[in-house]
C-alpha cells in the first residue's frame, strides 16, 4: 500500500490510495478518443455516473438531482445544477484513455506525457448518495529533481437558469452554494420552490503539482448535494474529514459488487452480448437508489426514458419526466433481480396519489388516474405540443396497476399491501376503470371510448383500444384477487366490466384489431401495441390469434420507431419457435440503437430522440429474460420453459439471483437442458414452495438443483394460495 499527500488548498492530509484492478473486458468500455460533434464533445454519446439521487453526464456542465424540477406544469424539467466536476487538464498528452467501468460505477480518464501520468476517477457514491467524487492521481514519469506543474482549465459556474443560487461560503475547505428553484411546478400540489444546497471542494484553479522529489500525489474533490443542508454538510464532512479517500472508493466499489452479486446475467460464448447486458443493467441501476447506503431514506421520484442524467430543458430527453416506460419497459427486469428497487419505483406513484385522485376528478371520473407525463408533483406535465397524450393516453393507469400485479406475484408483500398503500394503489386504479367504462346496449358489452393506445400514431384518439381494454380488465381483476388481504370488496359492476369489455377482433383473419375500425392492410403504427397482449399481459388467446397478431403487426411497424418495440416481437416469435425471425428482431432491438464507445442508447435508429434511452434497455433485457430465458411471472406461479435456442454465439445463459416469494434462484440454460438451483431464501419473508412438471410434484428447498430437458414446462408456486 502506498501513501501519498492529498492536497486541498492550504491543507495537507496524509492518505492511502487503493488500486482498481483491471476488470473483465465485458465490464469496461474504453476509447482513446471521445465522441465528437464537429469541434465539440458529443454529450449525447457520453456515459453518465449516478446513484439514484445524483447523476451527471461526464464532462457536461450540469448535475441533476432526483425530484428537483423547475418550470410550471408542461414546462417542468429537471433543474440544472452547475457541474463542479467539469474541468480539463491542459497538457499535450502522448496517450489518452477514457474508460467506463460498469462493474464499479466509475469513469476513469487517463492522460500521459513524458513527464507525468494523470488518472482522474469520477463516481457517484453508493455509500452516501449526496456525494459525487473525483480522485486525481499524479504519477511522475520524469526523473526527480524538478517540480512538475499540470495546469488546468477551470470555468467555475455558480449560476443556473433554473435555480437562484448564492455563494454562502467560500473558504479553503469548501464552497457552499444555496438556492431555490425559480418556478413551482403546480401551486395546488407544491407549496414553495425547492431548496438546494451544494458543498464542494474548491476547484483546482492553480493546477496540480508534484514537488521536486515527489513521485506521486493524490487529490480529492468532493461535491455534496441535497435539499437538506445538514445532510449535505454531514456527507461532505464524512468524505473530506472523517474518512480516508481510499475507504470511500473501496466502500463504493464494494456496494456495486453487492448489486451485481444480488442479480446478474452471465453469457458464455458471446462476449459482445455480455457487454450489452452489463452496460444495459448499469444504465438502469445508476438511476435507481442503491441496494445499500448510509444515506437517509429519500422519496424516489421516478425513472425517465433518458435516465437521471438528462432532461434539463423542456422537450429535451422528455424533460426528465416519467411515462409508461417506467412500469412497462424498465420495471420487469428490475423486479426479477432487485424487488426492493421495484418497490421504490411503485412508491413514486403512491407518493403522488393525491394528484392522481385530483386528475381523475378533473376529467369527471373516480379513483386514481395517473398522468401521461409526471415529474415532481404528479400533475400532468405533458408539454403543450402534445395534448393528445395528456387527454387520451390513459393506459398508463393500467400499466402502473400491472406493475403492482407483477410485484405482488413475485413477492407476496403483504406489508406493502396493508401498510404502504399498495392495496390502495391497486383498488383506486381499479376504481378509475370502473368509472371510465360505459355500457353499449347494442353490443351488450362495455367500452372505453376516446383513448390513445400505445401506438401514438393513432391520432387524435380512438375507441376501444384493445391494449387499453385488456389492461383495464387486468387492473380490476387484481383488485379482486387481493381483496381477501386488503378487505376492499370489489363491486359486482367492476367485475362485470372486467369480464365483458369489448375487444375489436377481425374474424376473417383471426387477428385482434388495435382499435375499433383499424385497417390491417393500410395502417402504419409507431410501436408495439397489440403484440403486448401476448406478452407482457399474457392475455388469454388462441395460439392462432397470437401468431396472427405477430405476423400482422410487425411489418406495419415504422422502421424508425423506438428501440423497445422489436424486443416484444422477438419474444413472440421465440414462443412460436421461429428462432430465425426471433434472432433477427432481437438484434434489431439493440444493434442499431447502441452507440459506441460507451454503449449509450438512442431512442431511434437515426439517433434522434432521447438518450440514454433506458426504455430500449428495458425492452432488450426483457427479450433476454422472457424470450430466450422462457420465464413467465403469473399471479399464482412462476413458470420456466426455455426453448433451447440462444442468440448469436451464446452457448449458455446463467441468470443469477432471480427472486421469487423469498427464495433466490439461479437459472442455467444451454441448448439441451436447463437447471434451477435454489441458492438461498430470506428467512423473514418466505413460505414453502412446490414445483411441478408433467405428473411430478415436489417441495422446493435450499440447495436443490433441478435439471430438465429443454422444452419442459416447470411451474413453481406457493404451497398455500394468497387467498385460500
């Protein structure tokens, strides 16, 4: 272990440094040239560091904090906090290397000339989420005897277009910025503008030095941000006074290791696919709270399509708003491995329930109607450009209820239902659908009129979106399913609605119609819609209808549609056994959307739209888990039926840490057999599980290792039903 001097202006502290071992190549993304847009850095293709509370695109001018929004109603967007990390070394480097290490959540900049090697490491601390940290290590290459000075170009920004900031303190130890956002999102649900406190180490205006006989020196730069000043100061002091820098780094890395040990996917035979999966999980997880942190619990304010690191302008990366993308696309792969984080996602919707109730009443309905775009307060913040989404895209309320359905299916979390308002979420979303459907006397069925389906090309609105009607029915069914626990009886009329909603269907082609009057021959659609009935909704239908839906709608889908669409077709064609088609669509789901060198996702193949588009990331991971993995999570059981076909060069898939009803399972798949290994259980929250395949039955126990031929349908369920 080496000892170096940490220099904060006017203060010398003896510290130890810790080396970061070289990671496996599938977890590091390196380049000697950063992506450029003409003479400027292309920030759209740069990666980000984040921890669910703070995030920033490396080298960018802004930091963002979860829940910190500025702007009124439709102009609300993430408030831009001036970056304290964006300063540049002014040396002529002989070699440069820029590396994103997704296994440790660290971005590393390495520069070298004949005199000195510089390593700068950025990370958003998992230990204390208020902290963004930069380590700068100088290593002498020239002979001793001469002082080395590394000049730095620093543009210290202390103003923001979104926040009224004041420099409260400036001394050798820290700078303190204090301020409030300039605008309230909605006066009914936000009493005042939002406070922000930023503590940071004074920036290196005079550059960096190695004394004549000095061979190494480490500098530490800490930024601590929170809406509570005492919390921001405590975390800053911890990093700069109470703790050694190497311990901060080690703790951060250790916590990331815990994340990966809790759940990850290993691929054998295809390193490129492994890289795609590792980076995909990193970009979602970096916008979620840590699994383990010393910071006080904070309300989580949702996942947006462009991650926590973007959305600082109205209309840019959707302003950092949350859509159906969160629950439909990102939620399922998070739930399967990290159910506590899935609950954090649902907590956002529950926290903003008053706005959802108001929104329902505003339109003349009951229950909770969640907005198409949501930010701080839960009111609809859809911009003025897109009134159709605000008025008609109501399926998001069902999407949120479906995520709650998946959560209960995976965890049986009774405490969430009874004491954390999960039961209220389920009941009140069902109440909305009960008030929204109307009875058609001619059809003798219920209808949901004037809606916009997931296919946003269906403007301005349509009647009886088949997807909307299905997810409304499932929402009511869920409320009835958990009523034995919640003691909230579902009215008979709601159940009648759930059983008798009208589903447009073309009898001649045996195909579900996207909406009433849909033309199967001459209509182009934007994105996955009807195919979502088969998965993820698993709506009861004939194999013929499932096949016809896939064959009919895939060629109708716009080539320039959003990334996540093709993953659903891949899952569907895998079900049908058309593996060539499934592979083609699987590759289409990511190859044209992922940009080198840091595997940043774009919303469209042309590169326009939101970045880093973790909606597409979620779809891609679902194709891995539910397509090639053959996993199905249903209300009463977890099912496995891998098809034995793996994509590209892969020879084996290993899913580590699948969570189900308190048990932890590993699933291994090759082209002949698959294996379930019960690695552990949570003694505080589990019941006995049984498994069955064909005529075989058995109890599932820790350390059980069950092997089956590919194509075997395995069912795992509770030994006692949720509602006996």
